[in-house]
C-alpha cells in the first residue's frame, strides 16, 4: 500500500483487512481507536483496492476484445457431427445453431458495450488531461463569463430605464408579483410528468457511473478533514474526488442564502429552476394575457456547471474550495458537484444524503455495485432513527391550518379543482391531528387546556383509524406537496401579509393566533426571570415558527406515516395546552432504511474509533436488514500507545470506604455526593493539567454541584483546579473550551498552587463527542456512575417491547436488557475515548461504580482499554497507582 510515511503495524493490518473485505464484497465492522491514523488507513486501503480493481477490469476487457478479434479470423467449417451444425441438437432439445446464435449474440453485445465504454473512458480521460495541462482553456471560459456578465448588466440597466419611463401602475405591479404565490395547475397523480425542457438538459448528463467509493461521515468538519487527508496522501494528485453537501453549505446565491432555513433555501432553489424551464415555454404562450416575470438563478447555467464539474474532477477540493470556485466561475457548486458524480472515484458526503433514500435519489447517487464507507459510525442506529423520526407541535398544526385556510380564501377563484381538492384534504388532516391532541383548530392553541395530559403510543394503523384519516391516500397527498411546492407558496404568502412568524393577521380568525407569539414570549420572559436556562423546547419552537412555514415540518410527518405499520409508532404527547402538545413519529426498525444500501452495494464498511459493543450492529441493523451472517466481518485493532501510557481503573469504594453505586435510588444520597467530592479532591492533588469528569445527566451534575457548593467542597477543589461546567447551549461550548485550555496553559507555565482545570461534563452532551482532550487537556477522565438511558421514557419502553418481540434471545438475556447495557457502554466508550488522541499521549481513566466489574459490562469496553484495566476495591491502592 502506498503510504505517506512508514505505517504502524496496526495500520498495515487494517488496510489488508479492508482490501480483503472490499474484494470479497463483505459488510465490514472496523474499529480503530482515534489517534491510530484511521482516515489514512481507510484512504490508502480503499483507493489501492479501487486502483487494482480498475486495472483488472481493463485487462479483462482487453483480453475479451483480443479473443473476439481472433475468433473473427479463425472461423472454421463445421462438419455435420460438430456442435453448431444446423442439424445437431443440444441437451435441452434446442437445435445447436439456436443456442450458438444466442451465445454469440450475447458475446457480441458484450464486446460492443466494452468497446463503447472504452471509447467513453478514453474521451473522458483525454478531456480531463487537456484541462489539467491547458491553462488556455480555463482562461477562455473565464473571459466568456465576464463578457456575459457585462451584457447582462447592460440589459438590466436598459430594462430599468424603460420601466421608469413607463410609470407602471404600482397596484398592478403588486398583483403581478403575487402571481408566483399561486399554486401551478396540478394535472395528475402520475409519479412523473415530463416538464418540457427539463429533460433536454439531463440527456447530455446521462453518463455511465464508474466503480466508486462513497465515503460518509457525520459533520461538515469531519468531511473537510478527510478531504485534506486525501490531498496529503499518495493518491491526492490523481484521484477524482467530489464533495457533496446541502444547499445550505453550497449555495452561492446570496439572495437565497439569506433565507437561512434549509427547507426555505431548498424550496426557493427548486422554484427558480422551475421558473427557468417555464421561461422557455413562455415564448409559446406569448398570446396569453397573463405574463409573469419570474426570477431565475444566475448560477444555474449548464455550461458554467460543466466547467465547474471538470475543474472538480481534475483536482481534489474540499467544500470551502468548491464554494470559492463556484463564486469565481459563476456556477452553482450544489449542482455542479452532482454532475461530477458519475465520473468520480471517491464521493464524500454527510450521513443523511446516503441514509435517506429520497435525498439519495435526488442527488443522483447510484449504489448498485458500489462501495460505501460509513465513518464515525458508532451512532449509526440512532442516526437512521433520527433521520426518519419527525415531531410536530400543536401550535405548528394550528398555525399551518390558519395560514392555509386564508390562502385558500384569497385564491379560491384562481385555483383549479385538483388543487382545491388537495388543499382541502390537507386542511382536514390538520384538523384531525389537532383533534387527536384534544383541541380545536379554530381556537388559539395556547389558550386551550388539554384535559388528559400524558403520553400515549399508537401503531400507525391505529392512529390513522382513530384520527379518521384512513380514507385519505397519504402517498398522493405527499406527492402533491412535493410537486406543487405548496409550503413554499404558503411561506411567501405569509411573508407578504403576516408578521415574521404569526399567521396572517388580515382576518378576524387570525387575531387569535397573534396570541401565540405573545404566549411564547411570556414563556421566555418567565424563564429568564427565574434565572434558569431557557428551556430548549420553547426556543426550538420559536425558532421553528420564525424560520419556516410550519407546513414544511408537517409534510415530513405525513411522509413518516407512510411507513409500514410494524416499523414505527406515533407518540401523542399531551402537555398543558394544545400548543405545547405534540405528535411524534418514532421509527422502531432502522434496518428497513438500511437494507437497500446493503443489498445494492458491492461492499459496505462501517468504521469508527469505538464500535464496541458490536452486537447492536449485527442484530438490530444487519440481520434485520437480511444480511447473511457469513457476509459480515469484524476487525478491531489496539492502540499505538505503549501499555504504560494508560491507566484504566474501576473503583469500587471511596476514601471513607463508602461503596460506589450510582443507581437512581442511591446516587442522590448526601454521602454518595460527598464521597465523589472527596475522590476528586484527592485526584486534584496529584493529577497535573486538566481533568474531565463526566456525569450521567445535566440534572445530576447540577444537583451535585449545588451540594458541593453548600458543603464548601467546591472551594476546596478550587484551590487546586479552576472549575468549568459544560454549557447547555451549543453556541457557548467553544468559549468554555478555549477558557479551559488557556487556564491549563497558564498554570503549567506559572507554577504555584493552581495546577490546572477541572471540567464537569455530561455523558452524551457537547463534550463527549468530537472534542479532543489531548495531552494536558485531559490527563485524567472520570466517569461518575453508569450512564444508563432513562428507562421510563415511553419511546425507549416501546423500543424495548419491539426488540423483545422481534429479536432472538442471546445467551439467555432479553434483547431489551442487552440493548440498554449496550447504550450505556457506547456512551462510556465515547466519553473515555476523548483522552488518548495520539501515539505519545498518556492519561488515567477512572470508572466510579462497582457495577463496572460485571463481566457482561467489562467485556463491552474497547479491547485496548479492557486489557489494561485494574479493578480496585479500596481507594488507597488505586490512589497509589495514580500517583505513580
């Protein structure tokens, strides 16, 4: 394997195992701890396989073509006895010449196809090579663009001058703008109506997809990091790589970007494209009275996007470089990058694009016989569940109903029958949904109290029957929403006639809804007064109302209701008022959405730093998706640090011999909180630099902190380490981390009594994933108790019931119990893995709870930590080890 430096032994093993899995078409679960160079191993292993695969394919093609040529020359005469003679028969009773003819035809077709592919490939390679070496071409393209820009500018000026002279009636102009709010004639329920003009462009783009690797990760920054690794690798120069992202990341049209919310950006973009195609058709309809000026996107130019595509394929670029190139070349990076998919060898994209089928199809991603690598996959099951679960609040439902009703009233005369029918169906659905929450759409949701509060779970079918909507074809309604862009039109309508977030205030019925905004504001003020952090639901709801038409969120819920009955549940969450109540769709079986990926792909690699426990992936994801167990392979490697650089200890009791057991019953006892404080005080005396202490939840962290404040323990801790707390708001995380790091650096330079900082964090919070506490930032990681999920949550209960019904019992344990343990240990592994980040790093890890010593739990620690773990029943001997 080509590699930028001498690889570690474990990297060589990793690449060899990866190569084998891709060659054999397996589903591989790969675990390689952070700091062991996993990204480079993935790049060099996978691209080496791809290079060899392409070479073999070309040799095979050459061999077949050579055979074809020689068989053409060497045709010999057949005697009557030989196969192939008209009179002889084969075993099926078919005359031989028929069989031979069919075989020959298949061979001929294959050879023709190979020849065609060869020509295409040669053409593409020559084209890219030309661009690589021909600066002239690039400048010609640039010059052409600036000439076009100038012409457009002059045209724009002359149009403005004309309109000023004409003195157009202002009223007429308003109406003229309003045309775009009206839903276009909706002709048919057929899946696809060819919009003339739309398909013409796409024909040229129908390119053959070469064998490629799709690489996905969780965040934008992880993807950028991966692309930089590719640039540095030996494959950086000649790999055709494309980065895909959402419009939010890739759009370069400032007017569209300003909309902020992803859904609005998407809809506005789609509308501009539609306008472009309708413009072509407007010429034919010039005789008609109604002429509408529609905005089209200046960056959506087919020619410019082709330049962009070629540029992308010639040189590896990350998303930032791609956006800069789009601005410079006046071409849309979002669509330009999609045009590059067929010819690309490595396509880099976020999880959602791969795991959500409609998004995948829209992006033009074809998985047939391709390779997929999912990195940072430890939360894959949760990710799939989240992508396909949707929640809508009572206030969103009422708000959407009110907006849509007024839209209908205002444009009733202009709407065709089909449109009226569907809008009425949506109104009826919204009415029934609110009724299910115990409310009435015609009253202010924040003033209607809910009589029976609590949470109820229903199967999809039960929900459809009880809400009396089982007679409506949700598939058709969903298709109507997609094709008519109704939510986009509604948003434009509300923006024009309403406030920023309330419903339109033009008629009496809406005066009620104006109260909703005030209600939310009073809630916010109330929470500020008490000095507590503002509760996230209110913030989210307010943000939701502000940024997008509520109908957009509801469309997602309607689409979720089209899942199979056994694979999901609807949760009715009735709280206080109808506005605060909500309907949520919960996906129980993530495998249904993963099955297609595994079926279509040649090979799938699921990789991560800590994949333990692996059982979840095998059972809930792969065997449920119908993967043959023989096709699944596992690879796990140790760490590159020497054994003496890590000291994991399970501590069973504290300094006063208090047994450590942080169950829900005993963790609130004052003596447990005191003992935890004593342990930390002792550690602060000997641990240099930074210490990170993880609590199982925000509530518990708050409670312990308050208790320590009261007993004066906090002051004692603060003499050795400055204390930081993880913030609840994501926006403040960066600031806290910067302060934490600064403090540690200051203390190490100054000397004196203060030795560093102590950061109190929460498992599953902002600090337990994707943050590096390398070197002095994390010399000791402490885990207080076992972070079991809240077993009383109705969603978890439902998932447990579903697992026990559908999964086989493993080693005498109920599947639900195994899942709870796995969730707990996944969280632990993620948190403690934050400390060791590279080969020369060192840290101690302290697990405070005697329950960690149970074999079932201990075995779920990553192997490289488990092998070095010491169990200490008394604090004294543990402390002696730590001192050393």
